[in-house]
């Protein structure tokens, strides 16, 4: 019983219950609308994990939301709300495109420079928001939202500029091929590559029918590094101290202003990396004219909250989120159910991530009942 109480108080229990409640409410909505919940969920899971190429696409789509989730989580752990991950992502992808189009260096030089451009773009935007917070006390939520739209329209300006616009299209020029980060690159499409893959059906399906790239591996490394920085370094201690109590941090000699800017710089850089990896790893390897926000940053917020703003926890959270989004398309195709049901499920899961308090209350009630029984047994024994 005590182990069960301990489990209920854990963050994992809250996340698990939130997911189960999300599925339960979605089942009710599906049934009320006249759709078979079991068949719909079967289509969902089959659409996400039914074939090797589906699984590969889940990981491909998880990459940007994992990184933006880590970005939001990192800032949140230091007392800041990085709602600007969307704008940092867009600016990162824009600058990565600019560098990828203008430079045509060998891959070992080209890829790091393109990724660095994306990181610097996101970091600069995050640092600007942090500077406004540290210097003038302007809340980061307000400035982040404004910067999102600045990045949005800057992206569209670059797309339609004479230097980068692709004729007869709504996109910019593609980055040079040496910028690509797909696994096995062009070799897999060569005659030798096709011949080698012809005997390995599942690998051929993954490599030739998807844009599988190194992005998810990089994202996992970033998530682990962010966790280590926060929890195992002096820098992380100072960042968390400023987030926990700025007055106490200042009294102990920690520069509050410096750490606010640094926290947002790191968070922005991670979101910018997400944008750059999208350009280098996923076709069409360029930016397009945006009609609305791409929502990678906002989805990253959901990933972070489901994970309890733990950078490593964002890894399974991003995979769950991506599988729901990608597999959700099959629900509409197979069952005819509206894809909005997936949005309802995701919204419900995010909403119920507030359950740590509720599960803690349940654990307290169980503990109280257990102690009452133990006290009653002791009284009976003494009598």
C-alpha cells in the first residue's frame, strides 16, 4: 500500500493518468458522435506504428517538438515562460535557409555552419527577450508573443525577396545538398544503395520512403545535456536559484540579470536548432510562405507540460505527441472520424497534467485511511 501511495505522488503517475483520461474522454466523444472508439484507437495505433515507415515518420515529426519542448522546459525550470519557442523556431529555420542557400561547402563544414546559423538565430531572439526582462522588467510572455510575429513576417519577407524566392512558387530556394542531414544521404538513392537495400525490406521502406535523418538523435543528446546542465553544473544551480528566488540569489552574489538573459539565450538556441534541423533533414529543405504559425513551438509547450518540464521527460512525451498527431490522420481515413478528435485528446491530456495535486490528494486519503486502520488494530490488540 505504501508503494502505491508513493507511486501516486510521482510525476509519472500524473502523466499516466492524464493520458488514460485523455483516451477515455476521446472514447466518449467518439461514441457520442457515432464512431467505434475501439476501431478508432486501433486505426490510431496502426497509423503510428503499423509499418516501419510509419514509425520512422513518428520520430521525424517528434524531433522539432522534442527540441522546442526542451526549450520551454529549460526556461521554465529557471523561472521563465518561453512562449516564444515558435518564433525562435521560425527564425532558426529562416537563418539556416539563408546560410544553406548562400554557402556550398563540403558537408563536414556546411552542416555545422547551417545548424549554427539556426542556433544563433533562436539564441539571439531568446537573449533579446531575456534582456528586456532583465533590463526593463518587461514580462517575457508579452515580448515573446511579439517576437513570434516578427519572426513570422521576417520569414515571409525572406521567402518573397529577390535573393531567395524560388520562381513560380511560394517557397524560397532549397539549401544546397551538402546541408542535408538525412541518414545515408544520396547514397541510398544510388544504384549501389538500392541494390544493397533490395534485400532488406523494412530498411528500404524506412530509408527510401521517409526523410529519416539524424535530427532525433541530436534532439535526445540536447535533452540529456539540458538536464545535466540544470542539475549537475554550477551554471544550472545559479539558473535554478534565480528562478526559485531572485532576491535570495542576488543576496548570495548571483547575477540575476545575467542569468535571465543566459537562460533565454540557451532556450532560444535550442528552439533555433529545431528549425535548422527541419531545413537540413526534411524535404523540401527550405522555408515557405507562412499563412499561419507552424505550431512547433506551441506543441513543444504541450510536450514540456506533459513531461512536468523535465528535459529528459520530454523525450517520451514528444514521441507520444507525435504518434497522436501522425496516427490521428488514419482515424479520419479509416473510420471517417474528424481529425479534431485528436486535438480533443491532446488538449485533455495537457489539461489533466495538473493532476499531480489530485493524485497527491488521493495518496493522502489512502494514507489517512491506512493509518486509521492501523490505529484501530492497535487499539483492538491493547483491549
